[in-house]
């Protein structure tokens, strides 16, 4: 087999591969389009076969007039424990003695 024949064979294989890829792509696209059309028709038929939903009765509501306010407050709540950034030991002398529930100076 000559070099020209090998090159020609390779080009033919490439062409067949490209044609096969294009055909497979077209087949997949066609099958996808057909599935979408079938699915849309099926869903439309199911929707027409189902009963229409019953309208909910009207509910009375309270009406209020709008009032314009300059600002508003938002209450904030935090969960946790408050601790001081520093600790100081303090003592106070009052000159009062407590002996069994009675105070004496």
C-alpha cells in the first residue's frame, strides 16, 4: 500500500467518523424534540381531564389607613451571657457587723 493510499484511507475514515457523529447528533436532537412534543401533549391532556379547582370563598379583612413615620425601632434580642471586659476587686468598709441576722454598729 502506497503512502497516498494510506492517506486517502485515513481521510475516508475521518469523513465517515464525522458523518457518523453528525448523524448521531441529529438522531439525538430529533428524539429529544419528539419527547418534548409528546410530553407537552400528554401534560396538556392530563390538565384538561382534571377538574378545575374550586374557588376559595372571600374572606373579610381589616383595612387600615397608611401613616407616614420618620423612623421606627426594631426590638433586638440576644442569647448569651454578659461578661465584663476587665475584672476589678473592690471592697467597701461600712463599719457594720452582722451577727446572726442582726445589724450592729
